[in-house]
C-alpha cells in the first residue's frame, strides 16, 4: 500500500475519533443544538471524504475530474 493510503487512513481515524468525542460531549452537556448538529455533520462529511476507499472509487475520480 502507498504511503498516501496510510496517511488518509490516519486522518480518517482522527476525524472519526473527534466525531465520537464530540457526540459524547453533546449528549452529556447542554449545548446549542444547531451548532452541534452542524459540527457533527461536518465531521461526518470530512470522515467520509477522508476514507481511502472513497479516494480509490470511480465516483471520486469523476467528481475531481480525473478519468480512470
């Protein structure tokens, strides 16, 4: 496996750890619902986009303009 695959895997792991940590924080403490929802949604999008499997898919290549 290439180094970039490992790097994206580590980035994805850190993002999903942040998602779980923030989700538990939101469930325990009184917070603003709209802001917390936006943060959690952004973390889900970032975690999905950082997934190495997503980077190797044909749909991702078409989206960024690189035809396989």
